[in-house]
């Protein structure tokens, strides 16, 4: 009989203990610059506007437009806009403040130590890959990714998934990943919107003649190529109108944030606001159901820019209603979505 060879061992090489068996939830929103100065804004806009999901113009042509015309000029103007809404106490954009709050309140609502809640931004800090790695390091071998967009759009929801799966591509041991479905017609979401809208209207010192439901726009070509975003927005608006008891003459869907010269989804919010003022409408309120949290597009673009258009055209009273944010109504929606998507895991 041969004696055992002490140089050969069936034991695996030693390595640090691997944690596993926990479930992670990663909330992801669009992003915000780290500061309002020119170079911080330029870095943020460069990352955002270089995303092929956001801008589908041929790469060579878009590179020229972006680097020769947009990035030299736009950061200064956008920096001033961000500065007007900046959370100076935390020195950050409000979107980051609200997203952190949503993650913290979700963790408290779930109250389960086996579930780890985190948050990230698609553009800027904290990045998706970093937070996925942090969740895995805490033992999360199953992770629920929640793009914080009620209505699906390739330029928002899909690019979050793209970046998450790109991060997994670099991992030796990949966690199992789920992506939450959009909730544009979820009864909890529609109820929260209706409750929030009623409460916001009750706080006004005037009665709007009509409401606008303003969603972030996308190029018409994206919809023509099969993006369901317009249909999701239309269904949200219809269901919200039913919940509020408002017909199309009192609740109108519009689209904001048009960028460039191409045709985008219509009607445009800015043109609608101007037309209403010109037609003699004196009192208007705007809500933004497609945004899970207030940000530049709601606080500055609607609350300042579009309010200015309305009043310059002869309108008198204009209100930008707050998003759901991390309010009780808003958290009820996020918790409903997360609990549903975690079924079978936790």
C-alpha cells in the first residue's frame, strides 16, 4: 500500500469567509451632479448624454454635437438651474436627498434583517456597480433592482438594467438579479397619486381651472420604434382622472423637457401652458406623475420656467404640485412594489 502523499490535499485553499443567504433591494433613480460648478455639471451631462439609450443619434455625429456645441455651453446654464434648487444643508441635489430617504424608510417599513436596502444613481454618485458589489459583500446573493420609474421607457428603465447587468458581467460569482416591473397602472400607485393630488390642491389658496399631468418627453421616433412609454403615461393619466373624477377637459396629459430639434411626444407642456394663458385661463396646477421624486425637471422646469411662461402670457396663478417623494403615500407605493417583487424570496 502506498503511503499518503502529504503534498496532496483535498482541502480547498484558504480564503476569507463568503457571506450569502441574504436578499438585497437596490432603488435606482436617474442621477444628479455632485456640485453646480461648470466642471461638475460637465462631467454629469457628459455621462448622461453619452448613453446610447438616451441619445440614439449615430455615434460619430452625436460625438461632434456633444463635444463641440453642448458640453462647452450647457453646463454653465444648467449649473445655475441646479443651484436654484440645491439642498444646501446636505450639499446635494434634491433627487439624491429623496432617494436616500426612500431607501431608509423602505428599510424601516420592511423591518427584516435578512433584507438589505440600498440606493444608487444611473448617472453620477453612488453608481450602480458600486452598490451592487456592496450588497453582495453583505451576503446578498439575490438582489431586486427597482428602477424608480412608474412608466417603462428604454431611456430610463432599460438603461438602469443595462448598467446593472454590465456590472454582473465583471463578477465571478453573480448574484441572482430580478428587475421590478413598471407600476404605471398599479392600484396602489393610482390611489397614492389621487390622495397626494387632492391634498396638494387643498393646500392651495386658489382653485385651478384645470390640471396638467406633465411627463418627461421622449423623441417621437422612439415611440414609433416600439417604446411603450406613451401608452403607459396615457393609462396613468386616464386612471388618475377616473380616481379624481376629472374628465379630459379638466386633466390633460402633456410632455416636457424637449431637447434638440427633433419632434418629441406631444402635446408639449411649455406650449400648452402658453396656449392656456393666451386663451384666457388664469389658474393652472401641474403634477408630474412620471417622477418618483422631485428634481430639476419638476422643481425648476415646471415650478419656475413653465410658471414664468404662464404668467408672461397673462395667467395669474400657477402651482407645481409635489411628487410623491418619500411621503407616506409615496412610500406605500414603493413598499407595495417591493413586497410584490420579493415574493418567493422573502
